[in-house]
């Protein structure tokens, strides 16, 4: 999805989904929500190889790539139709009306700043830039890249239920931090990998660990604010993330152009480890209700 659609829909979805489950089921629910989205993204990555497969049938590669943009737009329209078919929820007197940030403002501001640092770091290694690095360093083909990113998406997807299981045993913050740090180390090591198989192996390790903070992060934000503040908190932590993630790809592109091709990976890994340590330091004592 585009950054704009994420900024609009995701905060509302998070607030609505958190309202429908108990505290003990909240992380599991976010894991299932993230699992579906990640599997869909994995299929999309695999579909990126379609132009290379259909050009032998007489279609020019540029035309095939343009058709992929048309397909992207069609899928977006279909997604909008699915949203339109969601039935409205009956209004109850017990419902809590959404409100602006109040008692939780300081917590949300800190989380938004940390999540923005994480998103800024991630922007140095967005999928397109990582593919470019693999193309330039190891001459990976478009079809091979599509298959590789499909499997990274699958690994990420099935890490979400594992994250929900792990969070019940070690807590949300610990799950976020102690899965994220090894994934960043794997990314940093991949920058120095001398062969393609080793680089891909390290990146697969990263894929299996790096997204385990996604359902746990969403669950934590919904847990540490009041129910009335959930929509505002989700928006306030999501929008700065989108803005921060929009800045770093340009910086990474400049590094690529200057032939510093490993630097984006190293910068991403370093900043993400910094984020993890700051998150642990700031929030290790603020427990969600189910961990109290």
C-alpha cells in the first residue's frame, strides 16, 4: 500500500480491532492481522517477476512493466470495494467516543519519536533499494529477486504468530527489542558478505526476525493508552513514521550513486540497534495490563 493509504486506514483499523478483543487476545489479533497483510505482500513480490515471464510471448518488457502499474491500481480499487462492504457496527451506549490525546500524550510523543527513528532507519533498506543492491553487487535477475522477496515475505508473515507467542512469555517490549537486534546484526553482516548465497542467507535471517515487532508494537501502543485515545495514538505514531521513512530512501540513493553501496545497510542496522536500546531504556518498566 502507499504511504498515504497506510496513514489514513491503519490507525483506524488498529483502534477498531483493539476495541473488539480482550487485553490477553490483543497481540494475537494483531499477529493475525499482520500475517494476512504480509502474505499478500509476499504474493505481490512474487508477481513482480511477471514482466520477465511474459516478455517471451511477444510483449515488450517496458510495456509489461507499465501493465504492472495498471494491475496495482486495479488491486487498489478492489481493496476499496472490500472496505465499502464492511457492515457498520451498531452504536451502543457503552461505546467510548474517540478523543484527542490527553493523559497519554507524553507516552505517545516518546513512542512516536522512537518509531520515527526506526522508520527512518528502515528507509535506507526498503525493498527496492535492497533489490538494487543485490542487482549491482551480485547481478541478481528480476525473476530471482521476485522469488527471493516472496520468501522473505513468507518468513516475515509467519514470524508474527511466533511474536505473539513469545510476547506472552517475555513481554511485548522484550520481544520487540531482542528479536530486532539480531535482525539488524544480520543485515550489517550481509553488507560484507562475499558471496550471493551467504548474503541471501543473512537477509533471510533478518526477514525471519525483523518484523516480529510489528504486531507487538501495535499491541503495545493500544495497551498503554486509554480506549478513547487509541485512534489518536495510532495516528500520532503512524504518520511521523511515514514521514520519516520518506526521507531516508533519497539519502540511500545518493550513497548508491556515490558508489557507497554497503553504507545504507550499515546505517540502517546501526540506527535500528540504537532505536532498540532506547526503546528498552525508556519503556521497560511501562507494562501493558496483561503483564501487570
